[in-house]
């Protein structure tokens, strides 16, 4: 995902409530030049990412469509006091204007 | 999703640990006639579904690929004592042999 030009935007979803990310997605699509946005999340935040996209699509940006959804795995460094690296699931949801 | 013939299988992911669903997916793909399986989850179980698919794909069924991932929203009846129906996010991950 090297595409970071002005017509694309990446929104990283973490542990805040879904509405925080809804606002981020709505803001991304409020710029007329934005044709695409990608919502990324890891681990437990995956559900929040799906919630945020669904709330935005249904209630706020009706012309937005889900283009692709890609799931994957990322290797994370070990937690303090642990020796093994951890694998964590990821999701990337690419959104476009319909 | 009306396809329920013998060459397809649906796995519903709930609140058990991911390995329970890994076992279900591995079992589904152990039948030679199975060409496709769909993993479905709602709400907080979405992360478990992604985890189960990723663990299966990386460690157990290397020839398995993610064909499509579809996210959506389902309307659920109100909880007891509440008057409004709730919207819950859903995911459907369709898996195939590569």
C-alpha cells in the first residue's frame, strides 16, 4: 500500500469508540478530491473498523461503497517478558465513491 | 446465500476460542468434495472469524485461499426491556482451494 497521494487516505482504527472513526471516514470523503479511503485495523479493533464503515455507509455517506476487503496477518514483536513474537490478524477495507 | 449443496459449507463463528473454529474449517476442507466454505460472524465475533481463517490458512490448510470478504449490517430484535432494534455488523469470508 504505497499509495498516499492526495486522492487517497488511510484511516487507522484503534481502541476508541466506532463513532470517532465514523467521523474520520466522513471527513475523508467530504473532500471532493478524495476518491478512495482505506480503513486499517488489527486484532480486536477489526470489529470496530467494520462497525465504523457500516455506520458511515448506512447513515452518513450513502454514495460510499466497499470496494475490497483484505484480511491478513502481521507479526508483532514479543510483549515485555515474553520471548515469542505474536501473530495478529489485520483487515484493510478500501472504500470508494459509487 | 442459498448455496448449501454438498460442495459448500457454512461455519458460524460465535464466542468460543478461535481454535474451535479453526478445527471446523480444517474439517470442512478435509472432505475432498468440499470446494468452498463460508465463515460467517456477527459483532464481536468478527475478529474471531478473521483469526480462525488466518490461523487455518497459515498453519493447517496451506492450499486454502480467501476468495471474497463481504461486510454488512443485520437488524436484530431489541433486547429485553429495550424498545429499539439494534444494528449489528456482519462478515462473510468465502474460502476456496487454490
